[in-house]
C-alpha cells in the first residue's frame, strides 16, 4: 500500500526556481515540495496545465502585504510588531484563511500556511480561495487591554485589504474568539459597516456560527474515523494521544471521547501531561480557555496524572495520534517510535506537523495517515458555513451545523481516497488530497484566463 511519490523531472526545475525566488523560507519550500511531489501523474493526464504554467503560477502568491503594527503596552512603552497577509489564490473564491499570532511568525510560515490553504479550501467543495496572515506578536503574558490595543492596531492597516467578497480571515494559533472580537470591532468602527462576513470565528452574540469553535478538532476526528472504517476499525476502546492543548486539541479530545476512544496525553510548549485514566477535558478547558494557564497545572488537580517537563508526547504508546499543536512537531524518529509502539492512524489537526522524513515513515509502514490539508479542513469549511449564515442572515442549530461538518469530512475523505485509487496509490491520502485539491483550482485557473 501507499508508497511515497518522487518529484517528476519536469516539475523539479519549477521547484528549484521556487527555492531560488523565495530564499530562506524553509517551511514554504517544504509545503511546496510536498504538493509538487504528487503532481507528476497529473501533468501526464492534463497537458493543458503545463501549457498554462499552472504550477508556476500557483506557487506565486497573487499579493503579499507586510506592514508595521505599532502599539503601546500597559507601562506606556511603544512596541512594534510586523503584520502579514498573503493573498495566495482567489480562483475559487475570496481569499480565506486564518491569522496566526506567535513570535515564530515570519513570511515563510505565512506562505507555507497560505499555500496549503489553497488546496485545503478546494477540498472542502466550498467557494473559497486561499490566504493566510498573522504577526510575530506574542500574546502570552499580555493583559486583555494589551491584546485589544494590538488587535486594533493590526486591523487599522489590514482592514483596507479585507471584505466579504475579497478576503475573509479567521483564527489560528494565538487568535481565538477574543482576538476576532477586537478585530471585528475595529473593522466595523473604521468602515462604518456591519459586515459580518468579513471575519469568521466570531462570537455567537455578533454573527458567529455554532460549531465553528469545535470544527477543526471535531472534523479531524471525523476524518480519522473514516480512515479507521476503511480498515474495519473504529475509535471504540482505542488509546489516543493529542498534542497541544489549544482550540484544535481540546475539541479533538472531546470528539474522541464521544466516539469511545480514550485520550491519555496532551501538551503545550513546556511539556506533556500523561493521565492514564483519561484526560479530564473539563479541567483542560477551564485551565486553557477560561483561566489561560499552563497545562502543567493539570497535575496539581489529578494526583495520578504526571507532568513531563520538556517531554516528547510521541514516546507515549497509542493506537491513534493526532498532532494538534504546530508545524514539524513529529520528526522521522518520532514517527518510527509511533509505528513501533503500535500506532495505526495519524490525523493531523495541525498544519504540516510531520516532517518529510516522518511522512515517509508513515507511508512506508502503510498505516492510515491523514495529512492536515484534508484532515483539518473542517475548520475552514465551518467558516464557510458561517459566511453562508451571515449572507442569509440566518443562524443554524448546533445539530444541523455539526451534521453538515460531518458530511463535509466524509466527502473529503471519499474524494481523497477515490483520487488515490484513480492515481494508482490507494490509501495514500497525501497524493489523494494534493491531487484532488490541485485539479479543482487548476481547472478554475485555466477557465479564468491569464490573470
Ligand atoms: P491555539 O493557539 O489555540 O493552540 C496551540 C497549541 O499548540 C497550544 O497548546 C500551544 O502551546 C501549542 N503550540 C503552539 N506553538 C507551539 C510550538 N512552537 N511548540 C510547541 N507547542 C506549540 O492554536 P490552534 O489550536 O488554533 O492551532 C493548532 C494547530 O492547528 C496549528 O497548526 C494551526 O495552524 C492548526 N489549525 C487550526 C485551525 C483552527 O480552526 N484554529 C484550523 C486548521 C488548522 P503554548 O500555549 O505553550 O504555545
């Protein structure tokens, strides 16, 4: 089953040019390589893509915006951060993709995320293009007022590039409901327009959608459930490990528990909580969502839980692993360890959490490996459902919206699986998601002409 694919010799020079034109942006190179490695057989079936230089064009963002974000901290000191928005591809709809606030953010990270977003959004079947943005601002340890001042300053520049038919951001690492609220408030104030569809992930009191908060984690779990079904398995009784303890991790844990699995570990950037009896989700939610504390405090409430400072969560044996923190958190060694310890399925809630060496280990081992651009597409799909509700001034129930999310994830899984079969690599969801996501965008780009 599922051998890794090599880059086609016609595509290799295009990739070399991407590296040369975007020096130092290693995450962007990694994301481009991973997609381009899948596309050789596509060019054989679709020579028109070569003629129209679709691959060359898709690797070049339509627009990149970089701006200064000045703000004042609580002591009255002036602080300066850098803001980004990369509007990558609008062949299928307005640019859509989250904002990340994290000190590691630079152009290469935003471009990797924006590039992945093009194909992910295409897989959802919704009319949305791909984009991503953010800042090197570190929200950790900041007061509420500092967060608000930063968000207002960030939006004071970004607003001119946004619009419900132009570009619609959402959250990502470091950007949740609180930040979206402050940014929406500033957008409304500057433009004097109550344009609900300009941001997603909004609070329920001002145009948000039920299930958006849960969507990425729930969706990733639905995707893994489908992969397990193909193998005649389910979550019932499975031991699972979920990295991170933020938005995606929390709702992944919740859905795994609902489907009969047991999550025994989660983490943050300081360390790992191992709780053999099963993670107490209510406590994680209180610590992280309400009190904004560190995950190590979990161990003070449960004497049978262990906090492993600086620990590696992938050393904990599990049957299902769902990386839900950040990029490149599983390397080749971690992947080998997971396989050796009996892991049969990986579902990526995070974007590009596995290094290329790790991906190769999973594909060679023939285990079910669901890459982020397919597995975590439920977040952006539910953002598109939020846009639909805003456009029709409607608000759907939780059950109705969750059912729609589940149907979307089942369809994405089926599309990726059928595409992997069509291209002779059945069960290789990397090839399936890259090819299926690419073809839809490529066809639209051909149809729209040279723009
Ligand atoms: P949050 O900010 O809510 O949580 C992020 C979690 O990951 C925190 O526990 C954080 O720990 C940890 N983390 C972040 N950066 C690092 C790092 N460099 N090293 C170790 N741990 C880290 O973000 P989300 O849950 O929204 O996002 C998690 C992942 O899911 C990201 O890859 C994101 O791109 C992806 N994603 C998110 C979507 C969404 O709808 N939110 C949609 C699709 C994908 P700490 O607090 O210590 O930093």
